[in-house]
């Protein structure tokens, strides 16, 4: 790019907040076939001068770039490596709390109607793979999953995108229930969000295993991430009183989803992608529960 103080040829100017923003924007426009000139003056500060015939298109390109790279205020960096903590995970905790309140206060038994039941799933009630994630056996079960799940889900959403991370963890939780269904198709019942929590561990482990950088750093960081993931799984997933198969299924599903997502991780941070993923998550919450209510006549 050309650094100049006077736009001699260009006729339209796009103001920028700083030199860095002007440089970033110039690269964005250049990638779209528009050659801007970086302009600096004491009166108007930094900016880009673009050909008059490209001015409107340049504004549209930069607006799209801004939308796709918007930094949401609830996503905060918590380490020099750029690890993000997404406070929007509190919304998931609130939703889990609502379902626990319904379990304990609703006139109808939504626990029996929505819990994971391998025989019922084999009979066509696939929605239990999802609805069981929102149900818990008691206050201690709910509190453990909500507290640990919040922290791990916030990291997952921060590093894979708010909507993408949430949807991926939710699918991993369903993957844990699928593991139960496949291995115990003749009879197994369970409930809880622990498969989803272990899915977050798998997703975060995949990030550590396939990080960028020098080979020695990748190996060190990858082994450290794998050890941390294994430790978390052993600590929270191997409780003899818990559903170990669902935990393992959630972890493996999360690991697989993370490996699939990592090559396109920059794309998963785009607003439009996260909005679509968030909408898909909402559908996979509402639709299964609508089927529970309609099939069990719970209204």
C-alpha cells in the first residue's frame, strides 16, 4: 500500500480511527480489487482515499467486514494467547435452571417424558437424545453440571464462536446419549448435561492438539492440552455413580467436532455463521420439547 498525506488522484475519502484500522481496511479493499491510498492529515486524521466509482462498493465491503469481525462485549480475553471467555454461556445456565424448576414445580412429570430411555429411542422417540440434556436428578446434580458446564462452555463458545460453540457442545451432549443408545439399546435410562460438559472438554482438547505455531511448540502445547483434557475427563467423567458411557461419548463427539471445525475456525467467528448456529440450537431445543409435550399431552 502507498502511504501519503494527500490524495492527489482519489476523490472520495473513508475516515479511519487509527493507522492500524486504515491498514487493515486497505488490505480488505485490496483483496476485493479496490486499490486505496492511505491518507493522513492533521485536520481529519487517518483515512482511505478510493476512486469515486468504487466508493459505494468500498463502503459496503467494509460494513460487511465490520459485521463479520464484530467483537461482542461479552467475549473477553483471559490470557496473552488470546483465549476468549464468553459470558453468554450464562444464558445456557439460565435455561438449564428453568428446566430444573419445571422438573420440581410442574404439575406433569416432564422428567419421565423427556429423560434418555434407550428402548423409547429405539421405538422412534429420538427427541430424548436432546431433551435428556436439560433434565437433572436432584439439586446437587444440577449444580455440578451448571457450574462446571458454565466455565467450560464459556471457553468453548469463546474459542469456536458463540453460536457455533454452543451448538457443537449441544450436539456432543446428544452424541453421548447416542453412545448410550447404541450400547444399551435393550434398556438404559439417564439424564443430565454432563455429556454436553464432557463435549466441551473434547472441543477444547482438539484446539490444543491442533494449534498453530512451531512444531516443537505444537507438540508441547498439544501434549499439555491432551493431558489436561484427560485429567478433566477422569476428574468429572469417570464417577462410578455417573453415566460413564455418555461422558465418554460426549468427549469423543466433542473431540471429533473440534477437529472438523478447526480448519475453518476463522469462519466460525463470523456473525452470520454464529447467528445460523444459534438459530439451529434454538430449533433443537424447542422442537424436541414440543414433541415431548405433544406426545405426552403435557400442556
